[in-house]
C-alpha cells in the first residue's frame, strides 16, 4: 500500500475506552481509489475457496475481496447472531473478551480459507477464527489484514499460519 492509504486512516484517541488508540478506516473506505486498491491487493495475496470476514469491520473488507477472488464469503459473527447451528470460540482481546461463531456447515471438507480482517492487534480474534475454521473441517491458507499493530505482537498467537498485512504500524 502507499502513503496515501496511510493518510486515509485516522487515529482516534481513547476509543472505545480510555487508553486505546483506535485506527479508523472509514476515510479509506470512503475513497473510491483507495478502497479499490486495498480490495485488489488483499484479493491477490492468497488463493482460496472461501473468504472469512470477522465481524464487523472484517465484513466490509472480506465481502468485496471474495467477489474479486471469485470465492465464497463466510461471516464469523458475535455469539447469538447466526440463525443456524454454529460452532463457537471464546477469546480475549486488548480491551475485554468475546465469543464468536460460524455456521457449522459454512465450509466443505478441505476448503481453502482465507481469513480477512481490518486490524491484527493482539491476535485473539484471528486465533479464535483459525480454530473455528479448522474445527469446521477446512484448511486455513492464511490471514490477511489491512493493518497490523506490530507492537501488540498478534502474530505470536498464530503459529504456523501465514499472516500478511498491507500496512504495519
């Protein structure tokens, strides 16, 4: 990604709680050229049958990536948001804990799955998603994120998983 992309991501202090520096990607999403370049780049990082988007901002990136890559899109949602039978995984994140779910039948055995999210921070959400995909019988080909917050060392929670970030801060 280029300097323009970085300029389109704004920092918001103390959101969602004091002490957290939030990386707001909405200016990037609102820029047609920046958004298209980001989607194209992520879509070219891995070959996959299914693209997983992690709620909520991961949906914004993963759905157009799936379209561009001619792959299926699978949402990973917060507990209680999916209507059919699910698998669930709980995890810790930098400012609390959460449980995510995926439909039990979201993947065919052996599906090659790319997990897409906006930010890799502590790695808890990504690690829980990797576990869900594997428990569902699919193979994780990688994790792709717009931005990695390297100082939080989220990659360490993803041993054996290839992680690619368009930006590292």
